[in-house]
């Protein structure tokens, strides 16, 4: 296992489509993530959880939706991740929704560190308030990192550096491409990475291929893991399900194992887990935690 992790929970659904994801850090903790990771040989320092920020409809701020609340969560997150970095540890951030990665990247950039981003996600999150009529921000994280035209200035400018991420330091991994506004950005900015169809049946090889491309642009990299990269029928953990698409859970964890053992790993965020979607007895969460521990412990 790499370095010493600094574990931080961000129990927020402020940027989501509805409530549920704010329960994720507590559910992962109840399932023994910290204790199991330590028992498996991991070195982990617990930085606790931020205050719970539950989704609420905001009639005054619709597009993007709930922006003040999202910004409040992300500013707190960036400060706390900054503390982890100052202490010399690897941030292991439990979301919450996808927007948390904006705060993690801002914390790095504010300290003069420019890591690449390996974005392991069933989608590409390239919508903007101009192209997604729902205004829901957790479909817009990558667009704000790249400062795509039409994004919210307050969010794209969360850190001292703008854009927070250059195109050549992003690798999209495990996604399914659809026609429409996001695909148009993907093509225009030449962001095509490794979609799910190129990973099936060869997870380790695909992960090594991704690492080679990421490490060519930067010595260090962050991993963003959105659990919707996993087919919902394979393991029902995602907030917004993808049915009969995405990776198997085994494929996803085998890829994460390759990423986690690389010396360049600078941080990991785990996002979009909605505990309410799994089995009532907690067994789905248990399966997720066992997979995560196995991957992070190598």
C-alpha cells in the first residue's frame, strides 16, 4: 500500500439529483472501512467527517442548482484536504457526490502541485449549466475542472489556479459515451480516454495502459472513483444507476488495485455511493468495502 492515507468524509448530496449520498461516509465507516484497511496493513489517519449537507431544492438558484451550498461544502473540503497534504499524507476522501474532486484538485493546486486526474466514472461529467437544463452540478465536475465555457465562474475558480486541470492531464476511464452535448465536448477537446468497452476482459492491461498515459503527463495523479462505473445490476451502489453498462465490480476493483499500487498515486476520492440502493441488511455496502480494502491493500 502506498504512503499513509488521510481519511476524510464529505457527507454531502448538495450537488446531487436528490438526497442519499450524504449517508455514504457513515455507511462505509459502519461497514468497517477504516478498521479493515488498517487490519490489511494500511496506515490510515482519520480526519473525521465534515458536517452533513443534505440535498434541498433551491428555488432561487436553479441553474446551476444549489450553488451556494455546493460552494460551502467544497471550500470546507479544500481546507481539510489541504491539512492532509500539509501533514504529508495521501488524501482518501469519501463522498458525497462527484463535485468533491473539484475541491481535492484545488487543494493540490493551491500548494503548487499539479497532478494528473484519472477519472474512473461511468459518465464524463462534461455538462455545463448551459447544456444541462436540470442544472444539477454533479454532472458537471470535469467541465468545471477544465473551465469549459458556460461553467459557473465561482466553481471553476474555486482554487487559486484556473483552470484547475489541463486537458492533457485528464484521462477518462470506464465511461460510456452517448451522443449529445458531452460527446461534443469530448470530441472538440480530444478527451477520449479508455471507455468501458475497451476494459472488459482485460482490466489489468487497460489499467496499465491508462497509467502509462497519465504518468506521461505528470509524476503524480489523483484517482476519482465514481461507483457508477460499475453496472448497477452487478452491484447496486450508484446514486444514478447504469443498467447493463459499465464494468463488472470485479473489473473495477482489479483496475483500482493497479492504480493504488503505483508510486505516483497522490490521492483517491470515492463518490456517488447511495447506501439506500443496496440490500437492507447492509451486505451490498459490505461487498463494496471488501472490494475497496482488497484493492487499496494490494
